[in-house]
C-alpha cells in the first residue's frame, strides 16, 4: 500500500478515531502524520488542498484524498489482515455503525456548543443554542448508559468512536459531570481508557 499522509490535530476527537484504529491495525507505521492547526474561522491551506470542506482528519493516499473520519476508518479497515473493526454483516454491523453515529452526533453537538462559547464574539453568543446542543449530548450519554452492555467485548468502530466522544467531553467540558448519573458508562470508559492505543492518543492539556 502506498505511503499515506494523515492531516490531523492532537486535539481533534475525529482524528483520534483514525489514530486509534491505525494503531490497532498496525497501519500507523505506514502513515505520515501531519499536524494541521485550524478552526472554522482560521482555515488551513494545506488541508483545503486535500479536503474541500476544509476539515480534519483528511487522508491523502497516492492519487486520492479521503475525508470524514467514518470514511477514513473504513478505508483503513480494508487494508489489514486482522480482525475487522467494521463488522461485515448481521446485527453486529448495525450495532457498531449505530454506536458510531451516536458518538459522532454527540461530538457534533459538543463542538457546536464549544464554538459558540469559545469562538463567537461574546455579544453574539446565544445561550439557548448552547443549551440545545448540550441537551443532545445528555441524550446520547443517557442512551449509552442504558445500552452499556452492548459496549462490552471486542473493540469496534462503534466503541472507538464512543471512547473519543467521552474523551472529548473530559478535554473540553471538564466541569460537566457526565459520570455522575451514568456509573456503568463511566466504569466501561475507565477500563477501555487503559488500552495502549487509547492512552497514546489522549489530547494534550487544554
């Protein structure tokens, strides 16, 4: 396989999904990591060349650019001979994809809330918007607590995505006590956070 180049940020939870999967599949040694700083109001010209949406992660493979973490992760999962992180069929596949969708939905809402508070000028901030986004976060967290049994077992794209989503809450919403009413989810996260691939991709201090 041609040498790959991943445009990422150490603080990006979406890029973290790709990095964890790359480590787990031992493809990380075949990927050149390019740290690309950007925000919605401060784009990165190098990233724009590889992703017209201007977001990370973006994966450059000879003759092709891939973007959006689900697409990149699924691409990588087709390029190793080990156990697949995207189950190929049956209920297991749909559970994993549903978990990924919930985790990415949580992240989308959390990022919008963060941008509202960190990037938007103070006199233009809309508190009801932020509350609405955090209500979505709480909804996903409650669903994950109720379905905690489904998180156990072998790592999948679903559980990788959930790890990254919960890690982002700890990183950017340190005062949010998401563990308080969700002991089963908290216990699972504590256990899976000890995995080498998860520990190796923890965001730097905010």
